C-alpha cells in the first residue's frame, strides 16, 4: 500500500509543478504582451528606454516558451524507459485451446 501512496504523492507533486509552470507562463506572457509593444512605441518616439522594454519583452517571451514546454513535458512523462527490445513483441500468440471456437478459419461461420 505504501508504494501506491508514494505513486499518488508523486502524481500530486507533478500536478502541482504543472500548475505552477502554467501560472508562471501566463504571468510572463502577460508581461511580454505589456512590455514589448510599449517598448516598440517608445522606440518610435526616439526614447532609449524603449530598448530596455523591448529587450525585457523578448526575454519574457523566451521564458514563456520555455515554461510552456517544461509544463508540457512535466504533464506527460515518458511512458517507458530505454532498455533491451522485447524479441517476442510482434510474434503472434496461438490460442491455448486446441478445439477452437465458432470462428475457426475455413468453417464459413459468421460470413455472408
């Protein structure tokens, strides 16, 4: 039972981390949306503070993209770890029942 609880706690920690990353990406996206266009407007007026706002907006945009990708990666962890390939993965398994059933090949049952 403790392994199950540890798995549930790990899922909860991952869920909290995803929520935190999504909230941070929303906040930095909002800051980008406020800083970059305002910096461009200040640059067109010839004010040097526009460069600082534009640079800050660009950095915030890059940070937003990184946070979104990190949240996506944390939300969907890898399904399996790398390892030895299973040689019997694609091999068909014959039925253990030697008598078969109603849908045996060649009996024409179930066909029209």
